[in-house]
C-alpha cells in the first residue's frame, strides 16, 4: 500500500493505471515475496515521469535529500517505517550519527537534515549530525529560515570506530552520496552499521547497472501483470570511453542515440503514439541533474557547441565524464501551476512514505527538471477514499493515482537492491 | 513513535507528561527491546483515562472494533503496520478471511468490518468476510448508510480447514471476541493462521490476569523512567465466587472495595490530591461495558438495589458474573464538546496507528463511558510540529499530548502480550 496522495493529473485513469489499480493485492504480494529474497535499500527516492501512455523511473537516489518537502502528515509514516528498518538492522540501537553532504551553507539542504534527525529521533534514537567537511572544525549551530536549527559537529575517527566527541553511535546514516569518492575516514568501519553501504555511492554505482537491473525487474513484473514491460521501462544503451572536451567518441555516441531512437520510433508506431521520440544522454555516475542532455535527433550531437560540451564534460565535484547512458526520453504529462512537473516518491525501508512534485517553469516536457530554478510542491493526502466507486468490490477504496507512482518507485527500489547485491564487495561467493 | 494527533486537553503539559515526552528515545528503545522478547498481539485497542495527576489504561481489547472511527489520514499508517504484521506472520499470504461478530444488523459495526477489509486489501490480500452466525445461510450483501457495502458469507468447515465456498484463506482474522465461548467450528485449526489465537477470547481471558501483567509492565517501565508506577497503574484486587442475584459474597466484595479505597486514599494524601477516591467493580471476563459499576463508598454495596444486582449478574451473551475485579477508579479530565470523554488508542502489530475519543454526554467523570449513548470523535492529525519550542534540542518536534496516550496504549498491549504468553495452551514448557 501507498499513502493516498492527490496528484495533479486529472481526467480518467488510463488503461495501464487501471490495470495496476485492479491488481493491487497481487502486486503487494509480489513485493512481499521479493523482499523475502532481497534487502531493500535503507531509504530511497525515485523520480518518475508519466507520459500518459507509459511511465518510468528516471533517477533512483540511495542517499535521498529533500525529506523536508514531505508534509507533516507524512511524518508518522516515515517514522513508522524507520522504526521497522531499525528494528530489523539493529534493534538495540541507541545512538545514530547522520553524515550529511558537505554543503554546510545550503539551508534548504540542512532543513532536510533536520527532518531526518526528527524522523529518527521519533523512531527512538539519539541523533546527532557529524560532518566530514574539512570546514567543520568545531560544533557549529546553524539557524534555518523556518526556525529550526541544526548543529554540525566534526566527526572523530578512532582505529575502529567513527563518532563525535562524547557520542559513540552504533549506526551511521550516510546522507552524502560520495560523488567525490568514499573518503578514507569512512573506510574499514566494521564494528558499526554504515547505511547505506559505501558501494551505494556514485564512486561504485553506475546508472547502466541500475537500469539493467530495472529492466530485469520490469520484465518479471510485466509478466506477472500481463503487460508489455516497455510500458514501465525506458529503453537504454551504454556508451564508454568518451571525452567530451576533446570530442572523442562522439561518433559512437551518435550511432547509439540513432539506434535507440529507431527502436523507440518502432514502439511508438506499434502503440499508435503521435509523439516525437527523444533520447536523454546522462553521465553514467552523474547526479544532481548535472551532465544530462536531451537529444531529439542524433545530428544534434555533430554540432554540439562548446557550452554543451563543457556541461557534459564534468559532473558534481568536478569529476570528468567518460561514460554515459543513452536512455529513451519519457515525456512528463504532469503539470503544477502550468509548470512541467515530475513526481518524486520517497521510501523508507520497503515502504512508500510520501512524495512531492519537482516542477520547473522554464523547462519543457522532454527536459530534465532537476536543475537550478526547480521548486517543490508537496503532495497532499487524499480525503476522498470513501467515495463510492461504481462496480467496485466492497472494501476496495476509490482509485488513487498516486498508487501507480508508489509501485514504480518500489520497482526502481527493487532494482537498486539487485544492483547493490551484484556490486557488494563483501558478498559471499558460492562456487 | 506515535502519530501526532490533537487531543482535547489544552493548558500546559504536566510533569508526568513532560517526563514521558523528554524520554521519547529511551521509551522507544525500551519498547523495541521488549518486542524482541515478546510478540505483540495482532491488533489492539486500549481505552485510557487521564486524571491529570495520573493516567491508566482501563480496557485492552484484542478483537478491536471501531476501526471506522479512525480518520482517512490514519489509514496509510494502519495499512503500513498491517503489511509489517503480515510479512512477519505469513509473507506468502494471499487470502484473508475476516470472522466478524454475529450482530449482522448493526451497520455501525459492519462499517468497522468494511474498514478492516479495506486495510488488509490495501496491504495486499484478497479479503472476504465469513460469518459464523447461524443466521447467515447464504452470501448476504448489506448496504451501509455511508455508501459502502459488505458481503457476509457462511463459513465452510472441512476436517482441517476453515474457508468459504471457493475461497481458501491461509490466515483467519477474528474480529469476534468469543464472549459466548469459542465455537467448535474454530477449534482444531492447525493448518491456517488463526489471529488472534482462541485463548485471547473472553472465555479464557481474565481482567485480573491482564492487570497483573500490566502491574509488572508498569513497574519495569516506571523503574526505567524513574517514576512511581502508581502514576500509570490503577490499583486493583480480585474477588471470586460471587452470586449477585443471590447476594452471595457481597460482604467479601465490600471488604475488598474498602481495602482498595483506603490504599488509594493514602496515595492521594501522599500526592496532595483533593479528590474523592472511587472504585470500579467489573466482571473479570466482561466486555462491551456490561457488568461495570462505580462505587464511591463500600457501604453502597449493602443496599445494592435489584436493578444494579441484575446489571452485574450477567454480561454479554447472558454469561453470569461470579468473578470481578475491584479497580481504583481513574477520573477522566478529557472533555469534548463539554461531554466527558476518554481517548481510545488503536494499534496494529507494535505500532500506534490512530485514535479517537469516546464521549458520553450523560455520564460523569468517574463513570464508564462505554455504554448506550456513547459517541465517537476522531482525533485529527496535528499540523504544528514545526513550531519552535524554547529550549528544545534541534530536531525534536513540539510536544504532543497524544504521545503519552500512545505510550500507555503500548504498555497495555505489552501486558496483553505477557498475558497471552502465560495463558497459551500450546506453550512449550521447559522443565
């Protein structure tokens, strides 16, 4: 089950949505069985695009920020899920250390840290925030515009443990995606739970691994539901050894884009879709909406200007891009206040706990919205589950559009679970 | 953690409440450790009385009705908790059979059944309702005033399993408290999960066992928190072999009441409380607010009129009362629309999922409110957790009065867990 949230889309629910709503008990059971075999990531957020005729997760974040965008009503759900997660991992836990991102002056990000602190405090833990930023040399309290405040303390590393002065946590929660690589201070911690594990960071993660796993998940889910997996899965391919600054490999990239667009065109024809296909080229380990490009025609890559090349050349923390995925672009039909919007689904352990819209007034329906100028609109709880629904079996509530987004979010989370299993450096190998 | 609900009481939070709020992480950890050792009942509701200076659970229901009194916002919490419960007991579950009470014409009760059906359907199960009432001979659909409808089907018993025609459940959820005794049709079911177990019914349960277990729980909790357990525990004693109709044993009962009131008077003096103590006499296996009497002075029992005697003589389903508990009365200071009210806390598995007020315009602060004429007011979610709280550590939300009720509810639920362990007929005995 998924919280009943009101989405912006109105109008009748389409065929795919109806199929998903009708199959709710079967879907929930399917997830239940999957989670018997696979461990969900500790927490996850997933960006979703809904083109009406198909929908897809486009980004799966294993160190999600933005928890402050969830409404107060969603807090109890997040806390209840956090309790379940902690109980499973470390029931005797007393102290939790949050390691945030290093941008200590971004009060919007810090409001997210305060929200995480609140969630785990209510779940029954003493929570403090330990910064690994070299700027934080002593406990520093920062007041936020909303009246909250957060104290960042410098972490203290001993041979075997990580903590703060007078604070020895049994669990360390990373809210830092380690784009610049896992710092030495986080390595060789074996006595404490480090969540998510280091190999969930972008030093190790690759979007191509994630979407490969998602392809497998969507095929199995599609089979269970009796639907074409393409309806929930964006086609993609993978292109390595590029150098955007020097123009190396652009011809190969162009061929990849062209091949992908041909496949998409064929699918559009099969379904009678009158839209122009487009591709998204993204850094294979990128994040923060950096290193992302919309390509409507492979020819565009020929005259890729210097600015676009530079944009693709480096991502967060100045990492150069040599490796990209080329993914079928999925339009987003969602609009909030006339701006193009995409839903973001938040999960804690295996549970969907809330969501919001990311919207961008200056971007088109085929562009990345995670860019400067984006704003956030929390989704509200739906209050109309008691509306009688013609033909519904007794006990089944009115259809809820957000349910489908919660299913997609969990499919992407399941793919991340497969992905983390496959890349786990400590995995036991049975040969 | 407990959903942030707004309670009717206003004014400053008192000392006990402040102590409980300040100890939130320690309390939540304490419960976490308890649930490692003890299994929570499948679902529970607890009636709570708050006298301001002390508070206490007064009734712990292991087959709770009234789920329809929870607001729509609470539904996702209930569903999430139901998912956790099912996952633990029977993750491969597909079909769930609800066995309701036999009052098939009470649409208020049936709205509760519909709500349970909705919760478990959203948690991922096919849910149908099987009646054990002899009146239900074929599938019967009943329309409810709120537009919902429910179909009651006659149960079908085979040698080893219970189900419906064409419906073989792996789990059977009882929402029938078996006051008249466990019917044969529910016995010797070993292949299916029967939840809660038959020994949670009032044929086996005794209030004296429950409050004995609660006394132990409150002592351990009081020690952890550094408070006098009396502040959360009503004193009680137990009186057997009575016959109200014949007047047998009334003298012993009188002595018990007198002894209890003396103890309470001493406690009131110790705490400087200017209230008149009173006792509640209740059938040891009673339910539905039947067989309950408020006694302000032991002398009242001498001239117990015929009507009061008859009222005490039998409880639900005409069972005679020979066995009572005499319990310290706890005033309720809560008021809703000027009527005396008591909060009722709902739990699914180990999680508090919501609550409401039971109120009664014609009853006093020292009387049982679970009586004809009672009405129900859902508690609303609180929207002010972001209010800055002077002196609060960052990340701690504003105090929430309902938190304390959620703690008390869970203490009573824990006592029920101890109680069910002690009375489990299938318990393995290690000698």
